[in-house]
């Protein structure tokens, strides 16, 4: 059992605390497996009424997955990365299908893998410190952990905007967009957790009792432009639309997109287009697993992690360097299903 996750029972409340503060609680395979084991044990336990997921000390809920380890695996045969994705996506799916109330406290940095364990929960608490993002296109990856499902179902192309730009949303924006179900001030979190332990079966009501009025969501003023300019399903059309706009906001978002991996941006747009049509979260996870196993071995992922997280020169050498050079055939190959014996599978108990 790993010490990177603290698992306990507080009355009838199962509590999972991420405990890897030096890495802002970034997930590794052992953490995913420990969380899943606890959730499976509590699933049919009559002594457990609800499950709370939060973090121990540190400045964030979860910064994502351990992408440096994934890149090292991707530079080789990719087997360790595949094992991680299989365990992580099983956790995501288990939470999505969990029969008991689940609560995530998205306090501080909540990105990538952290979003993947928060959004399936029925009660999702944001605070004034929340910074939620899916920044994967900046490291040559794509918004996985169910991103193709969750982001594609946001109103007005906000999901496509998030996927392409990696925009960081604060707690008020998360509440406004429905990514969070409640906005609770940080100062009230200890009292909220105490109330949840006392009455875990009434989690939504407890969160509502401590909820505050969030400030105005900054993203609201840009929603019309986001719906219009991010409506196309091709990266070239999105870029052309932003280029034609005469506004500081459009110029800023255009510069951001141009700094991302063109291949990853095209992959992300296709993932959201297909994800919007999927009939089940299980289908989404199966498709994302096949995609992740291939993308993790691409030049752009290994290079993106090097530039942003290892050498930290922030000068990734994307190949291809421009969207027009990314062939449709290249993207098609990444989306091919795995053969049945290699495909992702959920826990039998979570079907």
C-alpha cells in the first residue's frame, strides 16, 4: 500500500486523501490502484454511506498524472505508460459508475488527472483557490481521463476552447459552467468535512449549507466569442477565425494555441467531436486508452514533457510545426481501435 494516498473511515464516510504534496499530488499507478481498491471495498459495504476525495497538505488538489514518468516510458516501449493509463482510466470509470454519493473538493490546482477524478463525482466543490485546467496540448498529449466525454458536453464550445488553449478556470468560472456543483470558501472546508463525516448521506445538502456566493465568472463575457470562434471542428478554421478578429482577447488566445502541439490540437478536436456521440463512458475510456497508448510514444509528447517539465526551456520543437503539415492520415492512425486482447476494460464490478 502506498503512502501517497491516505485512506480512512470517518464515521460512515470513506475518505481518500491524495498525499504527494511535493508533486502537487500528481497521480502515479500505485495511487490509482490504491484508490480503486478502497472504492471497491466500500462499494457494497453497508457501513459506508459516501466517499470524500480531497488532498492533504499542499497547494493543490491534483496537478494531473506523473507525465515525466509517462514520457520516459513513451521514449521506450510504452508498456509502463499503458499500465498507468489502464489503472487510471479504471479509476475514472469506477467513480463515474459509483452507486454511492461521491464528493470531490477541488481546492487549488486541479488539472488533467485531477479533473478526471473530480468530474465523475456527484458533488464537486470549488473554492476561491481553484484553478482547473486541461493543459495537455501544451505537452503533446490530449485531454484524456474522460475529457472527450466531459468537455464535449459543455455548453457553447467551452470544451473545445479549454482543450485547445489549456485555459485555467477559477472557482467562480467552474461553478458558472457546472464543472463544480458548489462554491465553498476555503475557510469553511474544515466545517464542511466535519458535517460530511456526521451525515455523509446528505452530501449535497451539506455542501449547500456552506456554499458562498461566487464572484462574477470572468469567462461569461467571452462566451459568445468562444461559441462562435471555436465552433469549427478543424484547427485551421479556428486559427483563421481568431486571426480575423480585432481584439486583444482573440490575439491572446491565438498566440496561446500557436504555442501548443499542432498534432495534439487536431487530436483533441477530433476526440471531442467523437466523444459527443459516444453512448457510454465505458466506450469513451476504451477509445481514449487506445489513443493514449499511441500518443505517449509520439515525438511531440516526449518533446513537450522535455521542454516544459524536464529541461524547462519552454521551447518545444513540435513536429510537424504547423497545423497544415499534420496529415489526416497521421491522426487517423492514432485513433485506430486496439485489438480486443489489448483493449482497455473496466472493473467487472463497475460494468
